[in-house]
C-alpha cells in the first residue's frame, strides 16, 4: 500500500490485551462503562489499521472469566455493548466486518454468557462464517488456564471412547482441542494500560510470541504507538529457542 509506513515483515497474527478502559474513564470523571464504550470504538479503529497493514489474524481479550466479578451495573453495561456490537455485525451489511470480509468468532466459555449475548454472538459468527480475508477472535468469558483445562477434558473423552491413544497425544494433536484451533499463534501480543503481564491470555499460544507493553490506556492507544510497536517487532530477531 502506498501510504503503508511499515516496510518489511508484518506479523500474520497478533493478540491484544485491551486494558485501561476504566482508568481512562476515571481520569475524566466518567462512569466505567463510558470507558468501555470508548474501548469498542478504539477496537474498530485498530481493526482499520490492521487491514491497512495486512495483519490477517487479530485476537483480542475482551472479557476474562475473572471479569464476571465486576460490579453488577458495569457487568450489565459491558454485556449490552457486546450484544449491540454482535447484532450490528449480524444485521448491518455496511459494518466493517463485511466491508473487510472479517470472520468473527467468540472464543471462551460461551455458556457462561447471558443467553441473549451468546445468541447475538452466534448470529455474528454465522453472518461472517464464509469470510477468509481477515479473522477476528473475541476472547469473551475467556481464560487461558480454562482453555487448556477444557481441551484436556475433550482429549480425555476421546481416550475414554477409544478414539485416541495416550501415546499418540502430542502438542499438535492437543492444540486441535483448544478454542483457537485454526488461528496461527500470535507473533506479537500487545498490552495497553501499563501493566506487564499476560493475565491468563492465550497461555498456550503465547509460547513464542513477542510481547509489547504500552503505557497508553486502551481508548487512547494511538496509531503512532501501534506503528512504533510493529517497527520494534520487525527489529527483533526471532529464534524460537534455537
Ligand atoms: C479492560 O479495561 C476492558 C474490559 C474488561 C472489557 C471491555 C472491553 C471492550 C468494551 C472492548 C471490546 C469490545 C467488543 C465489542 C468486543 P479495564 O476495565 O480492565 O480497565 P482498568 O484496567 O482501567 O480497570
């Protein structure tokens, strides 16, 4: 692309921990969900940048299994935002998901979600299931330890039914039972909000990911910072333990 400020290798797959919505809202004396509303807008903007740079797979941490402990009102407002966004994807063919041909998938323990949110998510998944240009995984009701535990349970079931032998289990076979099956492991994981940890995000898939920590709160994450993180990624030599 003519105005692409990134020359050279662009990551195929990235993960984003969108942290700092509430802190930004507090800074402006706003209710926490105002921060989440800004967070949704920022995600749309970041997806524009990803399509501009040709980043094909994006996995974002939108709601962890621990986030179910948020105050009741905040929880309800976040669920309302998710539902609205999923229904927009499902019903509005002018939504960017259709414009860019993005396959949208929810990853996580979806049975923990309120029925209406889960149904809206499934409608968005159905409406975008044939797209292959870009892939957006929304980690909602997600935990990395839970993902591995759920995969173990499925593997154990297969063994119990005699369809898999314990000696045949290896990393490749195991990974087919994870929620992210089909998405390449992220080359790069970015966390906004100033904390330096993974907080139970993509524990299996982050084995060789480059990590980038950004001080900006998620709603203030700028294109300039994104470009500088991507340029830094290009400079790092990836050795995969060799
Ligand atoms: C992190 O900030 C964000 C969340 C816990 C959830 C909300 C995420 C979004 C609204 C963006 C995704 C939107 C869609 C439609 C998938 P925080 O509340 O933990 O911030 P803090 O660290 O300042 O408390």
